[in-house]
């Protein structure tokens, strides 16, 4: 398996989180620094994605509030800088959701503008009932995120109609991995007979 990512500094989650706080990746903590001011980082901290074997850093960037901004908001430059800084620190996983307002669209736009399309492992969620509505929500998320090909991870939030969405995902082959999420816990759902769903 190839590794398309730069690992995080120091080999531990705590160190990355401290660096993120010190650099103002969380909204309003401190002024953001430029990603260009930081040295490249490396570390052996990776976890394998169960369905693909791809190795990723297990610390993600959530998009709920920081990326829920309109096109003219001055915070857009800060969000762009946060994304670039996160990549520079070795971050890989970006977690979004259609329930996070404009976050998917903003992430998709900034991700496309950044030149880092092959760097990130993108995850989003489906949180609706029914095959048709779930499919519509998944397609709309992929459009907003500007995904061409397969999404890295689709999560069913709070197990809402999980059997229906799993069946659609496995047969549709639109995402590389499938999981469930609930508030603070994400549990991988084993994939049957497929490395891609």
C-alpha cells in the first residue's frame, strides 16, 4: 500500500493538538500563523483503514463551525490558512457533514484551490432515512466536496437507516470506506467482499 500523506509531528495526537491550539486552528483562540512559517514534519503514527489498508494519521480536522462561512466572509482566508497549516502539520483526515451548513462547499472549494487534492482523506456523513433520500444526500455531499471518483469515507450518523445506506454504498461503489458515527465515537463497519464500496 502506498502512503500519500505526510505524517504528523512527534508521533502523538497530544502533540499535534497542542500545536494546533498554539497556532490558532480553533476558531478565535489566537491569530493564525502562515503554513509557510512551519518546518515539514514526520512521524510513524499511522492507522490502517480497514477496508483498503491505506495508512492515515488518526487525527482529523472537523469542519462544523470554522468552515461554515459564506463566500465574502473574512474568515474564509483564516479557513484556507487552517487547511494549509493542517496539511503542513501532517494532518490528513477532513471530516464534514451536510448538517454543517456551508462547510462541505467551503471545504470543497478550498481543497480544490489549495493544490492538495491528493493529500487529504475526506470523510462526510449521511443522516437521513430511505434509499432515495440517502442517495441524494450522498451525491450532493460529493458534489459540494468536489469529489471525482470515490469518497474516502462515508459515515452514517447516529445509525440512521444504516442497513439501507450500507447496502447502497456496497453496491454503488462510490466510497472507499463506510462507518458509523455518533457524537464522539466512530465505529468501522466491516466491508464484505470488497475493498471499495
